[in-house]
C-alpha cells in the first residue's frame, strides 16, 4: 500500500497528547460521607501529591488512538496498485475539445475531472518514470516531453485550459504513435468523452462521458422581409425529455425580443423573430435555464454594413428560391425569365449571377455564379439524371449546421465535380452539389430543381440557401462573418497603410503581422472586431465565433463502443491504483460510533 500525501503523518504527534491527557490525575473532590468505611480509599487520594498517575488499561484511550490513526491515514489517501502502471514511460493524452466543457458532476466539468484523474495517475507512477503530456482537439499539442519530475507534470496538467474547438483525441493518438517507438516500455492513458481507436498503442481510454441534458443554439441568421429585419435561430434539445424555455434575442448585448419555445426530446426547431428593430453590429440568441453545457446556450450573428450586393436572377419561376433569398441581408435582386436577354444586362456589373434552369452561351467573366438544374460544359459535366433518390448533406462549411439534412428528389443530375470544387450535397458517393473557386470567381452548382424535391419543406432550406448566397457574396476586410471556434478567418486589409488590428471578445487587442492573412486565434466565443485606418478613413468590420454544434452532443462515447475485442481498452478510472481513502473514512466513522457508545455506557 502507498500514499498520495505524506504530510498528514505529522498529525501522529497528536497521539502522545491523548496519552498525556489520560496520565493526568483527576483532581480529588471533597465528599461528606456518613461512614468511615471509605476512609482508606479517600486516604490514598489525599496522600497522592503528584499530578500524574500510572497509565491504566482504558478501552476509550485505545479507541481514540486508533480513530486518530485512521483519520490520518484517510488524509494521506492510501492506495494499492491494481494494474500495470509499471512502464518506464507514461504518455497522458487529455481531450480538451469543446465537448469536454460539459458537466461531469454537479461541480466539475469533464475536463476538470480528467485533469484530477490524470494527477492521481501521475502520483501513482513509480519513481523515475518518464512522463509526457499531450492535449488534443482538432490538433495535438505536446505540453510536456519525457520528464521524470512528477511535480512539473502535475503543474502542467493544472495549466490545461478549456478549449471550444471541435475535435477529439485522434490527433493526440497519432502523435503517440510517432513518439512511442523511442522507448521500450510505454503506457498511454487517454482521457476523452469520444471513442477513439487505440490500435497500435499500448494503453487504455478513461471514459469521461456522462450523459447530460443539454439544449443548444445551433445557428443564427438574419434577412430582410418587406424592409424589416428578420432573425432566425435553430434550437436543439439533446435531452430525453421535452423542455420549455425562453429564447432571447439580443442586439449588441441589449435585449430586443423574447419568445417562449417548447421542444420535444431529441429534436430541433427554428424560431423566427419578425420586425426586428436594430441598427448595431452583432446579434445573438440565448436560451434560458441551466443544462449540462453552458457554452452552447448562445450563438452570434453579424450584420454587415458592406455595400449592397447586386444579384441577377435568371429563372422562369421559383417562388421557393425567391422567398429564401429575401432572408439574405444586403442584396438587390434583378430578375429575368428570358435567357436570350442576358446580353442586355452585361452592361451592368453584378456581384452574383443565379442561373436557375437556364444558362447563357457566354458566361460573365466578373462576379460569382450559381447554377441550378442546368448543364454548363464550359465549367462542369453532368451525367444522365437519376430519379427517386435521397440527397444528403456532405461534410462542408455550407452544411456545418445541417448534419442530418436529408430529402427526396424525383429528378437530379449526377455531377462530375472538377478539381476546384468541393461536394456539399451527395447521393451516396455521387456528387449532386458542389462549390469552389475557379480563377477569381466562386461557382456553386446544384444538380436539381427545388420544385422536384421536398427540400423547401424542410426547416433547413432557408439556412442552406442563406449559406450558399453568403458564401458567394462575401468580400471586404473580413472574408468570413460567422465561424466556429478554431476556424480560420481571412482578413484582407488595404496595403501600404496601417496594419489591421483585431479586438477579441474579452477586450484584448492584437495588431496583425501582415495586411492580408488567415487569422487563426479564434478560440474565444463571441464577436471579434477588425479595424484598419485607411488614410483618413477608419474601416471596421466584425465577425462572430460560435460554439461548434457538432460538440453539443456525443453519439460515440467510449464505453458505448466497447466490444469483446476492446473490452480492456476502455475504463472508467485510471488503471494502476485503487484509492482506499473512502474505505478508511468509513472505518474511522465506525470507530467514533463505537467510542461514543462506550462512553455513554461507562
């Protein structure tokens, strides 16, 4: 048996004090008696002239000493080795992705509990064991390399801070694979709430996942309808019970509207705020109440004050598309149903061209383009159409908040995606929607007509259209206006003037090192402000960083993925030690009870 702490043993000095108290002679008391029979005993007491007496056998004394010893041992946190923990080198991988900010118990998050468990593991290692520490989210970071100083390792663990980046321990395990070859004996302990393969790695996972009731704001967007600002938000209930909550709309931290919403278990709803009066920079939607993960209870959106974006819409009739476009702020739409008249519009410059079911013979060389249900051999190839298929969302920034989007289409073109394109809609492994940048133009292609699908009936439809149009019209000082924590934001400052400056949500300021760069320090949630002095003018733009919606719910917890083959690779606590503190405390309490009973019967 070993002990985590040694300082409590100094309290053994209390035992001599207890013994001395029993050696002190009790003061004699004068008592009137009617008989001389007890004089002999009284005489002995009177004759005693020293303050001490011979220590007598006393069960209360013995119980008190044993109780004190038990309490001291409990404070020292005794443990016994219950596993290997005998490797020459130990690698600790701590998952500090966004989901680790969820509660593990009433007072501690999963990350805080993981750090405490890791500290206990470090203390249990034999002296001289080399220790390495890795944090892992979207990327792996080596915090400590091959140190045999336990105090240093514990301090490094305590210094690990919460992170809101999406990710898991995959990057950390990959780093372990590259490190472990330099040692003969290695044990890897991975603290995470998401399942990860430990193949080719000697060690095990400590499962930090605990089910929690969580409600999240997944998305916030805005548009203009009849000259009025409209804000929409997607709210998800990841719990097992229906929940009723207040949904609060803020503009630059001032409350604008409140709506009450009831969401069934394991479902989502889109809430609309109509006729919003606001002229500031940033909107946010926040839900009330306490749940297992506070960071995803608020989501931000930014109102751009850029110039009006001119859009040319070539379509015969697409009410669904036109209604969805109304939600996109800052665009001016010109509509035509005659593709032969396209040349009449070439005298004007448009920022975005939307070709719905038709395309001109000569494509514009300036401005971005969206093609819907039309072939264009100059840019891409279409395959024979498919009928009666289900289209799903691929992994892409356009569908980041639409992971479970799926809809039926009666007729759709299979697309030969060019090298510059990225798929965002697919049927199995077949691309039916892609977007990318060719030369200086952003081009989006959708291989079906909205009328031939039930997509417009989905609550995700306006969000998808908003994302596509926003991706095809973004420009200016800031390339992206809404991103998830850890994502990159492109900043395009004007050359030969003062460098741009970024103000973070906590108020700290950073001057950039270049005029045009990809800004990556997006780990705080909230609204960032980018400003640059361009001559006599001060240009200011904002962008928002939100909690990644994919981290709001864990679908593959380590313990849930245990099979007979990997049963030994997932545990609920660190291997190598069995803490006996609670058992010793129970024994001490039992001894106190026995002492109390003996005292009242004395």
